[in-house]
C-alpha cells in the first residue's frame, strides 16, 4: 500500500507499507509509535511489543499490520503493527 491510500475506509484491513521513519515515540515503554512517510503521505504505526530490530529516525522500514482509528487523533487512521523491520538497502 502507498500510505496515502490508507484511510478510515480501510479500517480493519491488513496492510503492508514501506517508508521512512520520521519520528519515534514511546520507545522507552516498549510500545513504540513510529511516524512513517512515503511520497504520498504519512501515518502513525503503533506496536504493542518492541520490534526485533532497533528502529531509528531515518530508517527505511517495512511495516505489516491492521488499519485502526488513531487513538490520539480519531479523524485519521493508524496502523496497529505486528511487524516493523528495516528494509535492506540495495548495494551494487
């Protein structure tokens, strides 16, 4: 999915997105929230467990989860993620 296509009409659907991490919150609680953006928009990606990798601002990531109403901003969707992983950069 392109992030811009994820909206309140897709709540409940499983999605996968790719993008760049713009902000990381609540990492210290092992409940990290990531603001992930691509060329079509940005979305909050919420995890309820710590990811397998250390995800930082600037990382390119692949996230898989279910679209939910954003618990902090009910007018916008978020993704309740089961997995957020760094995308491997292509080396030539």
